[in-house]
């Protein structure tokens, strides 16, 4: 059965592995779904870079030299970075230096100039780009700066002409940043809607915790039948028909959803 676009938000070269990509494609097909097309955020790295340059030119982004701890401290106190109001020309030059690999990893980031006085923590000058001298599994070694999820997600939604961007409720506070960035660049804005994820009791659903169980070999891989992963359910004997019927029965809601 055909479905929408399948996109891999592969913005972090240290976290992306081809085995994960291949497994997602395989398990989606097993479920009986076939995307109209498969894309990667890394396919748009050049466009994302050019739009970051445009964002700087419009006065909506700046190169910052604060450490992660300093950024956290300043955000908690709603304080501007000392480099927030540096000249546009200076940020443009430094961002080019970041791209060319002449600045050390961790010594500079590109941050969006949002609203440090907002009640929404996700408007506190989020990072748009960081330096990582790590080859990318899909894009190779062309880039040493990589966009953040908060920067890339909404822009690629726009570039791909996505009509509806659907997220679970924990992303609701990020909606302000999503629309802020698209408005700052003057590009198409998809419709964003959040829904409640299914909270399954008496099991582990956190990807971080599941990854630890697998990597530390507490379980027999991602398809261990004790795990509530699709691969685990398949190995347990569940069929795609049963899983799809269960999902349809649960439905979509914005209320806390704890069915099983």
C-alpha cells in the first residue's frame, strides 16, 4: 500500500548508520507500506547551507563561540550571547571559515537570533549549525558543518512541499521555532499538528534505553521478542495485518493515550 514520503533526518553524522536505514526500509515494506519516495535531509545540505547564509544576511543568525555549558547557563538566565550582535559581515566570514574547516570543532556554532525573552525555551537562539569533522554515511566527507534538527526539519518540509507535518506532543513547544524560521526566510510553511503517542505500559519504549539494552547485550538484538519494536513483534509471531488493525483501532488523539 502506498503512503507518503519517507525521509531520514540524518543531520548528525555520528548517529547515522546504514544498518538502521536499511532496517527501517525493510520493516516498513514488511508492514505492507511503500513510500512514494525516499529522501534524506543530507540530500539538501547545499540548499540548507545557502539558506543559512541568507538567514545571516537578513540579520536572523550569528556565529557564536560559547561552550555548551555557557549556552545552557545564558539560556537559563535569558541572557544574550556576547556575540549575538556582531556585524553581519563578520558572521558571514566566520560561517564560511566553519564550512572550510579552518575553525576547530566545538569552537563555533551558528545560532538563530530568535527571542531570548520568550516564555518558550525553544525560542532561545537555537543552534542551526555545528562543526563535526566526521564523514557522513550518505553525504561522504564533503561537509564538516552539519545542520541541527531544529534548523533542517522545517526547511526540508518546505522544500519538499510537505502539506502536513505531524509530530508527537513533546514537539509542540518547537512549533514556534518551526514557524519562526520559515517566516524569517520567507518560504512556504506547511501545516503542523501534534498528536499523543501511544504509551505502552510495562515495557520500554525509549529509543535511548532500547539502544542501551541492545548495545550492552542485555537483549538479543533489536528483534528480541521481549522488546516492543516492530522487529520484536514480528519475531514474536505478530502479523502486519494484526499490527495495522491495532493501530487503526487506537486512532489519533491529543489526549494521553495509554491503551495497553
